C-alpha cells in the first residue's frame, strides 16, 4: 500500500526530431554582434564628460589658467569727442505751481472744421515769483512737449462743450508754437469734480491777473503824466541857465570896454 502511494517520477518529455534542412533560429542581435566592424567604428569608445581635456605637453594646470586670464580683454574704450555737461532750463524755474490737472486737450482746426487732439498730459497754473502773473501751461506726457502756453487773460469765458460737464471750451492767444496765435481750445477731464475745480482755479487766475494788469496800466499812466511835466521843467531850467550865461558874458565884455 505504501509502495503504491509513493510518488511516481514525471514522464519524460520527448523532443521531436528536427527535419532535415531546418535551420536553427538565429538571435536578433546575437551573442557576438559585429556592429561597427564594417563601418570603422568598432574601436570607437565614448569620452567621459567628467574628465577635463589634457593639458599640452610641458604645461601644468596652473600655467593654463594663467594663460586664459591673460587672454581676457582689458582695453578701455572712450568716446572720440568729449561733450561738456550743459544745464537745461525749462523756463519754469522762477514760477510756482498753484494747481495741477491731468487732461486731454483739443484744438479747433479752421481748415478742416473739426476738433483735433492736441495731446494728453498735465495742465498747470504757474505764478511768476516776481510779477505774480499767472499763466496756463500744458505739457504732453512722456515727450513733455508744450501744447498750451498762455496768460490767463481777464474776460476769458469757459463754456461747456455740447453740454458735457467734463469738458471746457475757451478762446485765447496762445504761444505754444513760439508765436502768438489765436486758438480755440477744448479741455476734457476725467470727472465732473475735476472739471469744476479747474474752472474755479481758472477764474481765480483771471481775477489776480486782472488786478495786476490794472496796476500796470495805472503805473504806466502815471509815468506818461510825469514825463511831460518833467520835460517842461527841464526845458525851463535849461532856458534859465542859458540866459544866465548870456548875461554873464555881456557883463564881462562891458567891463573890458
């Protein structure tokens, strides 16, 4: 019973015989690959990137570093023409800024009959430190080119542009192009409050300039009244001096006779 229950050996696996003429399978790359032998790369070996190139014979590592340092360019380049520093003047050094507004300015073109954009920038009311007169100056942002430049003349009227409460229109003699020219300006602001504030400052400048101009006219009138009187007085003094000289000459001649 025990002998019958003992494990029997596994049956042997028989390999079928190969037919005549059947070739054995060849591995894809083979155990002895001949890649590169026909192209001349059989003896090619990779280069380790961690290794630095060998120094030339007869030189050490320190000599190579010194040579590389000596090859660096140490030349200094200077301009052929030395320009002296020139002080620039804006013409605003003798003035004080009373108010500043950012706006967009337009001018009316009579030839085309339409409004042309003049620029976007800062508009300031500047008061001269000596004569105290106030002018309006508008410079374009970035380029700082003058777009409006005129004295705030008394009697100038600000009017809304087509009912727009953020834009004012007025006419004046302007000097932005370095010559006196009548211009019709339209200035637009970012809000109604800023537009109202501009009008207030504009009217204040008109009142101040009005008083200053009246004072200048009065002073000029006094000079005109004083000049004829002073000229007449000088003429009388000259006539009296000439008459005294003549009398003196006559008396001297009589004594000689």
